[in-house]
């Protein structure tokens, strides 16, 4: 007991000394700002390549390798572990799409994108586990991803229900709700981007603070959630919302069509 008391007393003194000597706010601020790796001139435009961009490139290369590894030479009847894992993940995504009002054929078209997005976001978030700052802590990353996904949602919705069906989904159940439905499409990318950015940015700040104050044991334990579990969870949530938004348009168009057939137009 005397040893433990001495240990914790020395640990507390070192932690207080760290707080007094180091400017923690300044160190965390330096960790937040994207680090410039290199830059080059393209005509009159000066382009800067940061660690976030490098991490994104590495993850994209990793996804390509995974696609080649798990999708190479598939068999009609799976015999290897790789194809079994691939088909299991695909079936989980198919079930998610089917539960969101998408038909089997529509789900087959959506799964490649939402599956790639889930893996892409999860792997970029997991980069923190190997000492690379996650790109999502830079607001530009989740904002660009959210707006690109919104374009995909609108495009696939129109592909599935047609331009007329998409318009009817905006008018259902009442035409007076049209301004709010349009506003909802402006809010969707903000919601998607802020949710991803807020969670990853908050986790990154917390982990940086823990590394500065207690770098010995606690970061490894806490990082199992904030770096690993939460990173994967954000990819799942982003994927789920993408599928749900497409399903909402399909359901709205279908309900508007039924209402029109019954003589109760929106």
C-alpha cells in the first residue's frame, strides 16, 4: 500500500508539473492544424498537400487492394473465407437497403456506393490508431463527402422513381410542405458533415489531451473506443443515413402515387 501511495503521489506531481510547464492549449492547436507535407505550383494556382490528403490517398489505395483481394475470381458457390466475408457484408448491406423501402434490384445498385463509403470513412477514421490524424477532423473532408453524397442521393432517387416521382415525393403529404422539404435537402449535408466532423474532431481532441497528460496507459484503453469503435460507428451511421434518405424518397413517391390513384392527391 505504501508503494501504491508513493506511485500515485509521484504521478500526480508529474501531471501537475506537465500542466504548469506545457501550454496544453497550444500543443492541441498544433495537433489540430493540418500539416503540410509538400506543395507544388500548377499554373497560377499554388496547391498544398496536407497529411489529411495523404491519409485519404493511402486509404483509397487500401480499398483498391481490398477489392482485388476479396473480389478476385469469385465462385458461384463460395469455398474460401474471403468470399464468405465479402458476401456476408454485402448481405448485411442488402438487408439494410431492403428495410429502407428499396427493392432487391434497387439495393443491388446502391450497395456498391454505400459499402465503399462505409469502408472509406471507417478506414480514414482508424488512421488515428497508427499516429496519422484522421482526415475528418478537417471540416473540408466531411463537408465535401456530405455534398457528394447528397448529389448521389438525389441522382439515385430520380433514377428509381423518375423526375415526376421525385417531385411528388416533395409534395407528399401536403403541397404546402414543399418549402420545408426543399429546406430539408439543404440541411441534410450539414447534418451529415457536422455529425461526422463533430464526433471525430471531439475524439481527436480528447485523445490528444490524454496523450499529453497521461501518455503511459490510459490512451491505449480509451483509444479502443474513440479511435476504433467510434471510428467504425461513424462510417456505419453515415451509410445508414444515406440509405434511409433514398428510401424516404421512394416511400414518398409510392405513397403519393397511391393517394393519386385513390383520388386524394397531395
